[in-house]
């Protein structure tokens, strides 16, 4: 990491901690800073209600939001690098569509929240596996066939989701499915944190370890292979990590759009394309972005706003600003 | 340590005919070999087979009497460095970063280039007069500069053989001269250069060995002065080919 990256990483980390603390204090039940510190660092019984709200409701919710932001930002960045296309999202190989079908089936059959998450996660992974198997049938080993297979399988899953929604009861299950598809951190509990945290942590450690190599993989198959990289292995590893991150976050929070596109672009605008610099900043920026979105979604109106609607509103505006700043670059090429 | 190609054949999965047909060839160490021929004659395919980007249907490639077909890409990248025709996916990388990627086959998966290796980047850049490009992005430099940077990356990869797929195809005359002069200089250090080209004058300039290809087979091979003759080239390029020799230059052109 160069000095600029270290500086931005430290600044964003400090901002991230501030936003995290702020997220624990704001909401329908306002908690003052003095009450917050008393509730967290003392056993004072006068702030028992505040402590319960912070530890049981807001802490898991904020952690899940931050982890979701990290997971989706990094997987967006990885897909964009691997497929050499800055406009692809984490759903390129159908993972979100598959997860959505898994969750919709579980909701339709009346399963519990845990089973909804499990089925959503499993079907997200299975969808990407089907995409990989289908692309192999074309036998030309090119990235474009993988993208094509992703579009086909993703399209199939979207059609399946439409069918499920058609058969769902409009008064009960359909609204639940629709609400799930719009993304929410409302049902976050510490048990989900204990599952999601190690997944995101391990994925981040692996990615930071191989971050320099990802640059070479991003040069494309010809150059990467002749420079001595086992391209297919790294391509599969990176797709595997991106899929795991997307499927696990979507399973707990529903489908959330735009963040996987906006955060990598924002980070690249600041530190360039080198993944040694972009991955650490995607972690901090992605976490901050999603925590802010969560704060907004639960405080802007008396009713909670769907997360995907908020990421879409902010994401599109930020994306336009990035495009305007980088206008000159896009004109050159 | 020479390259020996024995009965090499290759057909693209989607194609009907062999693009490379029972090719036999020997390339000596420390030489420049230029592959000439029309579009689709198999030049690029042959270079890709050497680089390991394509897998031959039959036949063998031997280097120092050892088969290279069983080698992993990492082992192979210690023998062959490759300069593709286009490197557009590197546009957003800084030249200094791109050059370091030449070291990847000598590093473990968790390692990044050492300070010694970074010094080597500086040394090679000074030698090839590209230090002023190091802080620029690959997309901001000219086509000629880009080819020199790619060749510099191959030198940092430190392989005995450098493969170049039409390295001058997108360059103006001045940049063609710079790149070809650089290749001639590198060969003096003992490197083996294999390149494909559409221009027989490049072979004349490099005073190289020439392999003339047509429809996947070798029509003629030998020293440039034996092959770059009007009657030989007419077989490939047609009747309008002519050759002029003056005090200062030799040139193949069309009438």
C-alpha cells in the first residue's frame, strides 16, 4: 500500500468507527452519548433499556449492515476485475437471482427465518455452480461464455422467481417475498453475526494476501498465463470468494443493488486500479456506505425504508458524480 | 539449448482444418526468427502454441531436449515470455506497476516484488529509456512506448526466449524502427527472439532467420538473404512483389 492508500484507509477507518457508534445511538429510541457509554462500559441499571436496545437490536443490525457493505463492495470489485468490465455487478453469474429463488421458495413453504437464509445461501451457490458447469459445455474457456452462461442461468432464475411470486398468496407470502427482495437489516440477530463475520473475515484475509496477484489475473487469460499465473485456478478462487460473499450477505439481508458498482468505482477514483489498494478501501468504504444507508432507512420516516431503494437512490447519484469526474477518462477511450 | 518442434499439428475446436499441419522446425539459441505469411497462415497460432496458450493436438515442442508440453504455466513462463498483439486490459495500470508483473513467476502466492526487484525495474527502464513513462498509466502512452514497456516486462521475466505476436502491427515507421532495433540489441545478449510479422522488410532489417508459412505449413525457412527473394515471396504475396537494392537500403515493396 502506498502512503495515499494508508492515509485514506486510516481516515476511513476512523470515520467508520464514528459512524458505527452513531448507528448504535440513533433510531426511533434516541440514546444520548453519555447514556451510550454508560450502557456499554458500565453495569448501571438505570440504562438497562438503552443497553438492551444497543446490544440486542442495533449492534447486530449495524454489524450485519457493515459486513453486507464490505461483502457486496468487494465482490463487485472482484467481478469487475476478473471480467475486465467496470460495469458488472456481483449478480453477473446469477448468485443474487438464485438466492432470491431460494428465499422465495422458503417463504412460500412457510419456513423459519433461519431456513430462508440457508436455502437462499445454498441456491445462490448452486446457481453459480450451474453457470460454471454450463459455460464448460461451450469448451472455449473464454470469459465471455461464462458471462453468457450467467445471463442464461440468471434469466432462468428470474423467471422461476416470477412464477413463485405468481403462485404466492397476495395477502401474505407475496408481500413477504417482495419485502425480502428489497433488502432489510430488520431481522438481524447476533447469531447471524457469528455466521457472517468469519466468512467475511476469512475472505478478506485471503483476498488481501493475493491482492497483488489479482492485478495480473485482471490482465486477462493470455497475459496472466504467460507471466506464470495459474489463471483458471485464480479465476475460480476469486469467483468462489465473490460468490460466497454475495450469497452469504444476500441470505441475511436480501438483495441489495448498486453498492457493488458504486463503491469500487469510488475507490478506484481515489487510489487507482491496483487491487493492493482498492481491496482495503472497499472494506472501509463499503462498510461505511451500508451503515449510513441503514441509518437513513430506519430514521428518515416512521416506517423503515427498503435498503435496496435507499442504495439505489444514493448509488445512482454518486455514480453520476463519479462519471462526471471521470468524464475525461471515458472520452479518451 | 535450442527449440525443436516435431510434427506439431493444431486445429481450433470450431474449425474444420488443421491450422498448423505437421510442422517441423529447429530454432537455435540467441537468434531472431521472423515468421512471415498471409493472414490465417498460422503464425499467431504457432506462437501461441509455443507460449502454451494453445495445446497441440499432436506433436511435440522440445526445449533443451526436454518436452515442454508437460510443464505447468509457471515453469513454462520461465522459458517463454510473450508479448501479445494488444494489451488493452492493462490501460488503467501504471507502467511501473505493470513492469513488476514480470516477476510473478518467481514469487510465492503471498509475496510481492522485493526492493531488489524494484531496483531491477529502474535499471531496465533506464536501459530502455522509459523512466519518464514509469509514473504514467499504460493507457496514456503511445503504441510504440507500449510495445517497449511490454518488452521490458519480458526482460524482467528473465526468460531465454521472447515471443512477440506482430509487435509492430500498430506502429508508425519511427516506432517500428525503435522496437526492431531494441529486439536486435536484446539478441546480442543471448536471448532468442521469435516474432510474427506481415512485413518482409522487418526480417531484412533484423538480418534474421525467416520462416515462410502458408496454410499451416512451412514453405521455406533459412537465413533472410536466402528467403527474402522476389521469386520466393511471389509464391505467397503474389506477382506484384518487387525488390530494390541501393547503397543504403534493401526493400521489398509492391510494383
